[in-house]
C-alpha cells in the first residue's frame, strides 16, 4: 500500500513539473507572437441604408430596427405580430402594434412598402 501511495505522489510531482515547464514554454512562445488586433464591434448608422425600402411583409427584425423610432423590441413586436396575424394588407396596420403610432409611421412612410 505504501508503494502505491509513493508511486502516486511521485507521479503527481512529475506531472506538475512537466506542466509547469509546458506552461513556461507556452508563455514564451505567446510573447513572441505578433499582436493581432481585436475585432471591433461597432453599430453603424449608415445613412445610405436609412433610405432603403422596407417590405413590411418580408423584413426581419434587423431591417425594422433601422427605421426611425423603432428599436429592437418594437422591431421584434412587428415580426411577432406578422407571424401571429399573417401578412400585412396595409402599411397602416402597423399602428395596431403597441408603441407604433402616427408619428412613427409618418417618419417612415416613404420607406415602407408591402
């Protein structure tokens, strides 16, 4: 029993030593690597896409979120409404969705199509 315990402790010591050496080698290698710039996530406000037409029967949440006065929650509400009630028959049907009224429709009327 003592031999098994001794061998186990010896094995742990050897493994720890090997891992420490591996870690040191990795850190040395990593320091020698050229720096890679991190990807930057930015929210674009591209004005050219601000005038693009939005088909309210085909657009996804991201397209609706580009509309003036529409954020992610309202955009998802539009998609959910369309899924539940079927395709829109008129652009004015958007007013049936909570938070969308005459002002928002007026701001976006030139961009909205069926």
